[in-house]
């Protein structure tokens, strides 16, 4: 409490006392006990009211005891079932959760993990992927500033993500792995890696790379075979031993038919092999008969040009060519889309040709753009010319209707730089991204599309897209999300298909180990997104003729259904709207492959390494009970007494109101009793 406040309280006490004496002592001129009591009660009332007006603040300190956390993270992936460790994992989890001594010393918090980390103590061992790297990263965020020793029930085998040894080093908690799985080494042949492009072109050849690994001490002979249906399209004999325990095979296969072509790669298993599932992998290639060609036209050098090429050509169906304005005119018919990067007066004749041929284009402007020139050659939009520049951040329009857009957390992206000024559109347009200036969201478009005379066009008011791609990598650990966003925009601009009220987004084929998400958008007759429609998908397995129906769930600005749990095979599907007779049909293939079945042993070495690096200890499932004794005896994990200091204003003290009411009530009743009222 400050000195000034203390002086105010003393002054309030003096004023309250003088007023009370004036009201009773001065007027009555009596020294009876009743007058003294009335004076005291009036003083209490006045002083309390004045204290409320001053409202002094007091420090309040509360003490409490905080127990350390005990994090129990159990592997919920299918690999534990294949290693016959699912029941052992359940028993160990049950023993740890029900241990009363551990519960007395720790706050026991249970998680399960597969591809994601979830707060759950029930396990089903049906997750088709394991991402320990992501698990450690998320636990690091949750338990950053606490004491939280972590018990890890797992076989240590990871199927997706970066090496979890590095993320475990950043997790500043002792790790106690309970190792689930066989530690005996068996002779084993497996296809460790199979690399192949997703797309190939008709009457062309596509490369395949396979890595075969042998685990054993004797020299063995086998054969690597690629089959398509009942036909062998490639084979090679193999000879491996303890010193030469792997072989990399590089070869090419012909693309002879359009559509999804499915292949099976296999290493002929040894007679003594325990796990023969990891001896083969199914893969598929979509053969297409043409390639979308995109021309990027620019007269300046900028990192955005390389970013655009990488994002667009990440899909093998598309090819990117860099050209000068005067180079494109003679070969314009070879391209389905033209990207004009920061146009200036040298683009004059090119704009004329694009206008005459009604070609789709994407205009990207920035600090080097000549808006006087652009305002002259474009009739669809214009921008105030200015020599000043401004930084614009992006804000997603969730009601965009032309194609499905996932939110990439655009608000976290660095700002794009462009000239300062308002834009005016003279034809109907749709905004994908709005501008945000200094954190204030506006209705000015940053990225917009428009359709006129069967021609599609996009305009981006800003440069430095390369920063967006880099930020997307930091947010997600890959460029895939950003590249998909650019790919969808390019796919929309390169096509002149009529706009439909029901759009469905899906792939031609999926690997059995990946998530299978089908998205859809439904629009009303005014082409406004309708979030109240009930969409269903009807699936038919071509091999078994089995059909099923599932609802699509609204998620943001689209409807989604997760089909990750359906078996491999060829499927026809129809997405239909319940209120209107509108349907969209298609087909896709799921290639059989379960990555969780590829393991033979627990990854003992890596689990022991992360335990040692974190000052923890690894335990095998046979003696996991010893971990409880280890944690209970460790004096590093003791309850900590903490204090919480807070500033409390007097007006929050409810008893003062009670004192005021009590003193006024007593004064009134006593005066009434004595007949003074």
C-alpha cells in the first residue's frame, strides 16, 4: 500500500470521527453511554463508506503444494498388435494408473499416441501410423516449465516424422521407456524403401528406386521381383551377407496405359523368416496422357519465381517454363496458364495477345509493378497509383466458393509488400484472401479471382510469396500444405470447366498407410456456400460389391469424410445432397500397404539412448514393475510449496458491505428501542 493511500485512510478516519461527533455529541450535549454507542456506530458506517471510495489495494499471498506430474504415454499404434504386445501394454498401463503410491506422490496424466497425441487412458492399437517426433514436440509445449518425468510404453518404431531422438533432446524431462517387443535378432529380408513418382506420362518410362535390407549373419540368396497383375515386369537376383547387408536397385518401367496402374514389389522371403509381410510393398502410378504447362513471365529476378516453380511443379502433372514477355507470344498455344509477375510496359503486346486469345492468366503485382500501365491495359480492375509501399498480411475468406481451400493459418504468415492504394473491380470477383494492415482486418482483396467471357483470372496484390512458403514449412514441418494451395489455384486457373454447385476434392489413389480425406463444397442457387446442407457419400467396393453410406461433416468452409479405416481396393463413390437432386461421382484406388506391419523387433537401441540422454532409465516389459520403485525413491521428484501473490482491491472484500449494513441496522434498532425515532 502506498504512502498516499495510507494518508487518505487516516484522513478518512478523522473526517468520519468528526462527522459522527458533530451529529451526536455536538447536538445532544450529553455524555450518556447511548450517545457514545451511536457515535461509534455512525463512525464505523462513515469510515467504511469512505474506505470504499478510496478503495485501497492489499497484497494477498496464498500458499499451496504442487505435486510433480507423472506423464504416462502409451503407444496406440497397430504395430504392438503385430508384435503381440498389446495385452502387455494394457496390463502395464493399468498397473501404473492404479498404483496408489504413485498417485499420492504424482499427478498421473495419461496420453495415447499414434499419428497424434491424445489425452486418453483407453487404447485400441488401431492407429496406422506412429509419430514419436510429434509426440515429444507436443509434450514439450505442455510440460515446458514443470517437473514431469515421462513413462513411455512403446516398441520405439516410428513410421512418420523426423528422427525422434532430436525432439526427445528438446524435451527437458527424464524419460523412462518401457520397451515392448522382442529383442532377439532374427534373419530378415525386407524392402526398406521404395521411391517412385506419383505420376507418369503415357508411352514414357518412369524411374523406380528400391532399397533392400538384410538383417542376419549368413550369406543368403534371393530375388527382387516387380509384378503387375500376373505379369512380371522386372526381376533381379540378390546376394546379401553380414558385411553387404543392403542393396539399392534403380530401374525404369514403361507407362503403357492411362489411369492408375498398380504394381507389387517383392523380395522372395527366406525359409526361416519370421516376418514376411515386410518382404513386399504395393505401389501405384497414375499414367496421364498430357501435362499442364504453365508459363511464368517476368523481366526481373525475384525469389518468388523459384517459389512458384517449386510449388507448381511439386505435382508432376505440371511443368513450369520461365520466359520473357517477347518470348511467349510465338508459343502461347503451348501453355494452359500464364503467370505475369510484376508486369510493366514491356508486357504491352503480350497483354494484347492474351486478350485476343482469351487466355487464362494470374497477375502478381508488387513494388516493381507499373500500375499506370496495368490500369491502362486491364478493364476488369484498377488501383490507385502511389510511390508509397505497404505491408499486407492475409486473412482467409472462408466463404470463397470456386474451389476448396484449407486454412493454412494465413494470419501467421509474414506480410506481403505492395504499393499503397485501394483497388477497384469493375467486374464480379471473389476474394480468397483479404488484406490486414497492422492487425486490422479490411475488406480489401489481397488475392482474388474473377471469371469473364469464359476466361479465368487471378490477381495477387503483393510480392514475397517465398516467405509464405518458408513460414508454412515452419508451421507444418513440410512444404506440402502451401504447395497444395498454390496447386489448387493453378488447377482452377488452368481450366475453363463450368462452375458446379457441388464440388468434390479427392485423389485418384491412396496408399493404405495414409489418411484418406474426401472434401466437398455445396452452394445454393446464388453460388453462396451452404453450411446447412446434409451431404452423404455412397461407397462401393468393386472387388466385393459391398456398399456403404457415410455422412460428410461440416468443417470450416467445406464438408469432409475420413475413409482411413476402409480396406484396400477399387472404389466407386457418389456424393449427394439431401435437399436437391445434385450428385457427383468418381472413383479411387487404395493400395494395400500397412507400414505398422513392417517391424520385427522393438527399437531397443534408440529407446535406451533417449533414456540415457534425458537422465532417465529404460525398462523391459518383463520387469516394468521396477519403474514404480525407481520413481518413488527418487528424491528429485518432491512436492513443491509455491506461493501466489495477488493484489486485491478492498471493494472485493464482501465483509465490508456486511459491516456497513450491520452498523446502520444496529443504530436504527437501538434508536427505535429508546424511542428516539
